[in-house]
């Protein structure tokens, strides 16, 4: 990815290297799960007051950037 993400980092010692919000153990994945379950950015920040709204929004942009650069393979599962 070419874009720099100010609030997102990875560390192999934290959550197995998953992308996280800097200075936390909150993963981009967790932010996406909250949003997928209907939470707003405001609700997430209310639940995790040490997060900044910009960091939560950037987590979504980070995930979108990953998806934009992904190669998708159609697979069929054996019955």
C-alpha cells in the first residue's frame, strides 16, 4: 500500500502481528466487527474512550485499502 496510515501499525508481539490502532491492543478487525454489527464510529469511541475518532475512521480506510489491493480466487468446497 502506498498510503501512510498514521494510526495503524503492526507488531509481531501484539495480537500475532494483526494491524492494530497504535498504542492499543485494538485490532482493525475488531473495529470492522463493531461496525458490521451496527456500531457507529461515535459508539466505538464511547466504548473505548482512549481511541480517537480519526483512528477508528482510519482503521476502516486501512481495511478498504487492503481489499482494494487483494486478489480474489473463487474456490469450491468439497461436499
